[in-house]
């Protein structure tokens, strides 16, 4: 998950919430965890009560709504502020935070305390903890696993008359799609259909221009069709990979899905807009991060037996956009010992199991590798599959410039209908090449 997320969840903890400040023990210390204000943060507050009970260290939480999270927290790091002792920062921050000295390197601490990165899902170690990529230099502990998945109106799909009509048209049962081709068939089938006296639409997908939305959406199709960021044998060599025929096909497909099968006015949609469209009964399917699925499962209007989940579809290959974050010790903190004690506690398998039970997404193999994990939630099996096929955007220190370029290029093509997919990806290579040349990497 990248850093500019737009989100204003109803019922989420208030921005900049300060929890537990008045409960500090006279002889104890207080440490502050900085993260975004969303449902998993509520689970972390509950979980951390056990840490305070065990250690006497009081926990304070600085939670900032997603629209302001990156600006607020990156400014804090860049100014060498001491507000945050622990930072749950997006995966894209790892490169810059490591190279600019914002995070404490954790290798010696992990070795001393017997914390093994081999105990965590490899994709989360690579995505949330490691810089440079391919090294064994660790700057975070994987904290909140996440990836893009899908929800669908299981109750609509299961209606006999809808099933019969779909099978007559496509020669197969109406079910959660396994490929992007199937997904588009389903979306077209539901587009402008009347259900329970109301017009509904095929799917809510990411199209937002201002932060990261359309990049987080389009890449799910691009990965599935065969897009690669660079030559695996030659870092930063993008020609023939970013603009390969497979990548062109993926981007064209994403545009066709936007054109055929999204609700009116869906030209600037991201996480919250998708949640709103699904919860209001407007769409048959919704692209969104797994982090929101526990709340949707409990929703009184669309949850329970009404909702189903599926992993991001494949086409030529499998791939899901990585979300989630690691937890890091801020180098400017005056409470390193206490912060490291929290990480040691959080890494314990028993704590990780409770983290999952409360609504957080553990990255620990003790949780994900449990033979009964798939039965612990309706979306658990799909989450596990997604985390086995995740890919992520550039985690370079200059990721913000790289992201701005993809946002502009993808939105211009998909939403504004400018140019061709090949031209779009050619221009994106030019944009990214300029950034890497300025960074001295080309």
C-alpha cells in the first residue's frame, strides 16, 4: 500500500487520537505509535493493552486520516521530529527512510532477541522490511499484511433467475470470477440491471487521480496480463517490460472495464468510494484492500450471507497489488529501548494470533501457516492466496515522483481517453527514466 491514501471511514478513531495518556504509571514510560486512522488501528489499541499490562509501558497512539497521513508523517520524519517512537509506515517509505536515516536498522536487535525474518511471509519481509531490495538489511517488522482483493454480492449471484439467465448467455455458472475475462463478463451482465426495483452496476474499481488510486487499481490488471517493472536481469531497464504487448493488453483491458461497467461518476474513485458503492447496494463487485473485509463482513446491509470474496483474478499469470505496512523504530525517538521492547512483544506468535483475531492482518507463519487458518474467516483463504502472489510498486526513495507519473499517465488514458495504451506506457518509461537518471541509477 502506497502512502497517499484517501480515506474517511465513518466510525474510525478520531484523527490524532491520543489513547492512554492519562493512564501512565508514575514509574513507567510512554511510547507513541504513529499510524493511519482506520479500523485496524482500533484493533491495535485493543491488542496493545496486553503490552502495557505486561511491561508497565503506557501506549499512546497518533492516528491520522489517510488523506493526510503521508504528508503529516513524512514531514515528521523529514524534520527529525520526536512525536513518533514507532512508525507503521507504508512499504514505499522503506527506501527513503533507510537512506535518510529515519528508521533504526533492526538486524542486530533481531539477532539478539531471536526474531527470525524466516518466520514471516517472504513477500511481507521483502515488501515491508527490507532495503536495499534483495538484501538482508531490515528496517521494520512486518506488521499489517494487505493486498487488493474483491468482494461480490453473493446473494445476487445465487438467485435462480439470475443464474439461469447468465448460464444461458455464457454457458457457465455465475460465480466469483477467476480471470479478468470472466470478471468483465460478470460486470457487463450486471451493468444497468434492475435488482429489487433499483438500477445496479457491474463493478467499482480504482480510478482516483490525486494520490495513488488509479495506480493501485490498474496494476492489478497489468500484473495479471504480464506487466513487469523492469528486466529481472538488469535493474531499471524498462523497455520491453513496462511497455510489453502483455502490459499494453492489461492497460487496455482495465480501460475497457472502466468504460463498460462502472457506476456513473466513477472517474475519481478509490477505497472509500468503493466501500460506499458496495455498501449502498450500487454495484455487484468491488475492488478493495483486504483490510476492509472484516468490517464489510459485519455490515448489517451487505455482510453475512450476502457477501462473498475472491482473490484478484489472473489472466496470463497471477498477481495482486501489495498493501500493508511494517512497524519501525524512529531513529529520532528518545525511547528506543521501550520501542524495541514493543517490537519484541509484537513479534511473539501468541500476540500475532490475537492480532488476527482482533481484525489485524498478521504476517507471521505461525498464524498464516496454521492448518485451520482458511476456516478462521470467510476471506482468510483468499487473503492467503493473495499474499502468495503480491507485487508492489517501486519502493525507491524517489517513489513519489514515480507515482505521480503513473497517476498522470494512467488517468489520462483510462479516464480522460487520451492516447493509446502503448503511447501511455512509452511515456511512462520516459518519465521513470528521467527520475532514475536524476537519482544516478541510469
